[in-house]
């Protein structure tokens, strides 16, 4: 395998690997967050249906007496709040934008790895142009990405450290 003796190439390879690592952690955190956001979206969509069913049921209204009527009224009020809370938190949009950003960081992760391992073997100017193009994409992705909660980054770091996101081919090469 041909390697470059240009020290600029070595520095740029290191920077590609640094960006690869940043993208890997960010994408993993976003996927973890997206999974939880989907769950909350489901809760906010299903809960009003269930609460509305309880509020309109004959069991609470008639057979449970005054407490049942209060319970039915409370379920009715809660059922009305859930859609407003869902809309106020913009949960539907968050799931979409989190997924879009996670996908873009995953794509960038792979492209930075490819740049470090393959493009770095080309003339420095070609390699540098590829890196600059990827950094432009990275800047645009960062600007559009919703910030992940800190707990998602910690969970992503733990999963990455355990090897959950390692490629099979990389595990074979290490063995």
C-alpha cells in the first residue's frame, strides 16, 4: 500500500479520524434520542384515545358513583391536554429532524473514514479538496441538527466503548 510522506497528509488524516469519531458519537446519540422520541410520540398519540375511552365509559360514569364521575371528568381533561402538549413540544417534527440529522452524521462518518483510508493516498491537493468538501457538509449538518440531550451522548459513548457500533470487518482485522 502506497503511503504519503507529506506531513500535511498525516495531519489531515488525523483530522479526518477526529471528525469520523465526532460523527460516530453524534449519530449514535441522535439515534438513541430518536428511539426515545418515537416512544414519547406514541405515548402522546395513544394516551388521549385511552383516556377518552375511560372518560366516555359507562363504568366510571354510572357504576362508580361520584368518584367515578370525577375520574371520568379528569380523564376527559387529560385527553384534551395531550394533543396540546404534543403540539407545543413539536414532538412529530423532532422525530423527523432527529432521524434526518442522524442519517447525515452517519453518512459523514463513513465519508470521513473513507477520506482517511483511501483519499489520503491521492495527491495532497485532491485529498484536501475532499476534506474541505466534507467539512462544508459537516458545517451545514451541524447547523441544522437539533442538539441531543446530554444523557444521549453518555449512552452513545458507553455503547461505542463496548463495541456495539463496530463493523464486523473491523473486528476481524483487530483479531
